[in-house]
C-alpha cells in the first residue's frame, strides 16, 4: 500500500470518528429532552422533601384584571405529614390573622390517601358563633375567605393528570408550563396551570407561579 493510500484511509477513519463522536454527543441530549413530560416535571420540581412538620406565614392577595387589589388575607399555617399511616396523609391547621373582621376564624383539614377513597374532612371554627362545624365538600368549595382548603394543601401526585404545555428558556433557566386536571370529580378546580422554573439541575427546580380555574 502506498503512503498516499495510507493517508487517505487514515483521513476517512478520522472523519468517521469525528462524525461518530458528534452523534454520540448529541444523542443523549435530544433523547433526554423527549423523555421530559408533564408528570416528570411535577415529580422533580413539586414533590420535594417537605419535612414532617411545617409552620408557614401565608398572605393571599387577590387582584382583578386591572391589577387592583380586591381582597387580602393573612394566615398562620401548620402542616404535618403522616406518610399514609392508617390511610392518613396529612393534617393542616389554619389560623386567620387578618383582616381584623376575620381574625379567629380557624380551620382543620384532614387528608386521606386516594386509595382509601375517604374524602377529606374539613372542620371550621367561627369566632362570631364560638362554634366548631364540619363542612361538606360543597360548603368547603364556597368558603367566603377568598380561597378554599385545596389552596392550602400539598397535592398528591395521583390527584391530577399532568401534561406539558410549553417549554421556555428564561434568564439562563427553563420554565415548564404544566396543565394539571384533577382526577377527583369533587375538586374545586377544573384545571390548574403551573409554571416550574429549573436552573442547572432538577435539584434546583421549583414552583414559580400557579393559576387555578374553578369548575364551571
């Protein structure tokens, strides 16, 4: 074989290796992107380790389409995770701290696993009447607090079906727009649209905003 022949063959081998390396480099990226769906995003970004107990100060601000504040409520929220023991998922207690006319109206919600088919139990204390009352699902969805108990709980993964609506690059990160449709007919919402923002890795991904549409 001549020197020129060897050079030509080596050139072909080098070109083949370069093309192969490029293909191997690109394949995992495109393949991984295809595997990301709504369920995977919610699993990675929403279902973090929340701890077994929480104490949170909450402020809910409601605005109309013009951006004017129509309602503002503040609460202290206590939450405990029971990890499904005895079908019990969690308990939540809510203490109203403002505005003054709602101060002292308190709420207790007990959530059971979907597999148990037990509906959530909701109890409310009204300071005006100094009484504790258990609410039905219909009453729960019509609380005159500007929100209902579903706004305050950590949803179970199987409570909704999740679909990816769009993916957007923003500020060096990725924003996933997810539509979640409740699987339980008695839910207060027909759909929930969430925006999850991811930075360098899934460990750095969290819920950024959430829009809820009531059942009509």
